[in-house]
């Protein structure tokens, strides 16, 4: 089964790479900006920001869509993009440490709560011993999912693990739950997998299924989550005029209203 998901991941990487090579390098104009986004609902929100940017600030926004979270930071660091909008701060910090990127957060966007979803059970009390729970495999969202499992009382983690616990930090697991680590974009498909009881999925990726965290999640993060999404650029580009204009456009009433509509109330304003 894991081979199946790895093949899907490779396909997503190839698609994103083709999108990048089809574009020129990032813009040096104050009136043009190239921004990486995740395909789907987040890109729909960014499309509204694009319209606001043009109408209010004379800024032409070129959006580059990605199917997963592995390439946008690399593209931004290499100046193939001016900025990206898809991640929270803990993920950015982990990526900077792991890859040596010099990327910085320049503005907040929304909190997209992570939740547990299932087509097999209605309540966490229905979980059986040895059931499988699928979670994201990147370190920050893996840790985020484990903290959510701990909050629900399904597992206990070692004290003082911070925001980056791993499965090795699980100290108690009363139901002997099996944890499957999968690339985030593939998690919604696992809801139909007979071997997976619950998948813990971010709002970004669950949106494609028509489900929402507040209505369909069997357990969900608090809205006070530290995982607010951010606008990211290079350290040496943070004062660029086109970046400042894009932040203003994104942090607008029009974008807030669109996000509430697109995510059915599942997006919480973070600025």
C-alpha cells in the first residue's frame, strides 16, 4: 500500500516541477509578483487576493499551483517564486533547519484547523484495538497530529516534546493504535481505504472532499492553535514593494469573506 502512495507523491512532484519550468524566474518588478499556492481551495482564496491586488494596488499576481508541500519553499528559496502562501510557522522553521533555506514569514493569513475524519466511525469511542490512524508524514504536521491525538486522550507523549513529537515519543497507547505516516495531500483518499479507520487531515486537503472540520471532524484542534498560516518570502526580499502590496491584498476584508465562504467557516482570520 505504501508503494501506491509513494507513486502518487512522485506524480505530484513531477506535476509541480513541470509547472515551475513552464514559468520564468521570479519577478523583480514592484508591480508583479509570482506566488506559490496549494491547488484547490487555498488557490481559490489566493485568486481573490489576486483580484484585490490588481484593483487596489496595481499589482499583477501570478499564482503557481502545487499539489503538495515539498516544493514551494525550495522554489521560493531559489528565486523561482517571490513568495508562497501555504504553511504555518513551525513547518517553515523545520524546513529552514532541514534545508538551509533563508526564508521568513512576512504576514499571517488563516488558521486552518486540523481534525480527525472517518467514514467508518462516528465517535472516537468507537475506535477498536489495533485500528489504523493515518497522519501527515512531514515532521511538523506529524507532530501536530500526535499532539491532537494526545489532546483527545488516545495517546500520551513524553513531557516537553514541544511542537515536534514523533511516534517514538508515544509513552502510552491504550488501544494499540497503528500510526500510518502519509504525505498530506494523499490523506483524503485514505478515508475510503478499508484498512484506515481515521485520517488526521488539515483543512487545506480535506476541502477537496466537501468535508469541513467544524461539521465533519470527529475531533478537532482548538481555534487557539499556534499553527496560523503565513506568507513567506526570502530574507533578502522581505522589504520588496511587491511583497508588501501582496500582504495588504491578502489581509483584506474581501479575502477574509471569501475564505469563510470557501472553507464553510473552517478558516479563522489570523491577522
